[in-house]
C-alpha cells in the first residue's frame, strides 16, 4: 500500500511538473508571438513606395542619365513619392518650374523629364548640398540664394525662416495653407518645411529595397 501511494505521489508530482512546464511554454510562446507581431507591424508601418513610383523608374533612369545625375535616381523617385505618390499626369509636380504655373503639364513623361532637369539645376546651384537641393525643389531656386547669403548650407531653422518670410510677404496668403500641423506653430505656411525629412525617408526605403 505504501509503495502504491509512493508511486501515485510520484506520478502526481510528475504531472504537476509537466503541467507547469507546459504552462511556461505557452507563456513564452505567446510572448514570442506578440513580440513578432509588434516588430513586424513596426517594420511595415514606416514610409512605403507606391507601385506607381516604381513603375516610373525606367523613365527617371533615362532622364537622370541624360542630365548627368544618375547617382540621384533614388532621390528623384523619393521626390516623386512625396509630391504625388506617382499619381496623375504630373507625378513630379513640375509644372511651375516648366511654365510658371500649376497644371500646364499633362503628360507623365514630360513631368519626369522636367522634374529631373530641374533637380539637376538645383543640385548644381546648391554646390552639391543635397538637403538644400531637395528643399529648393519644394521652395524654388530662390531658396538657394537665400541660404548661401545667410548661412551657406541647409538647416531646418533656415527652412522655417524662409517659409515664414515668404508667407508673411505674400500678397495673397489665402493661396497657402499649412500642410502640416507642426508648421502652424511657426506660421510657416509657404511650402513644406519638413520636405527634406520626408524625401530622405523615402530615399532610405528605396535604398533598403535595392539591397533585398
């Protein structure tokens, strides 16, 4: 009888240990699953490049080569992503640099040709300062002279100052609206003061994609 009790006790202890181990296994597994889901979501919640922008890479390659700026293809695609996501007939939003007003370009290839040409000019005038060239694509080439006279290189502060001045001196402020809530606190509603950060984030995504 004592032997039977001892055996039963040992079996019960074994079952308890197994149940505890199984419980620990379940907890560890759930934690791992939750961590995977969180990390996976975080990795996929950042900037993404649209299929439309990818579709235009051959044209961007072509005109970048013609203008001697093939090393800036990812930057140009990132600008397109920021401007339009590749949508519409003017995906580079280059009408203003082409004819001085919005909406005069109605052909994606002409938009890309003009946008690439315009960027080739701003990167040259900016003496290779990539951030200055990118912001000038948004602000206009007048920003380059402003920066060269003020500090000589791009900074976030000088972008805010330029936007403020352009907005304050605009004869008709109604044509401008703060694209971002953060810009309202500075009353910097001319252009996009965070344009550089957005474009560079898209460029980094393109760089990662090209490595995979």
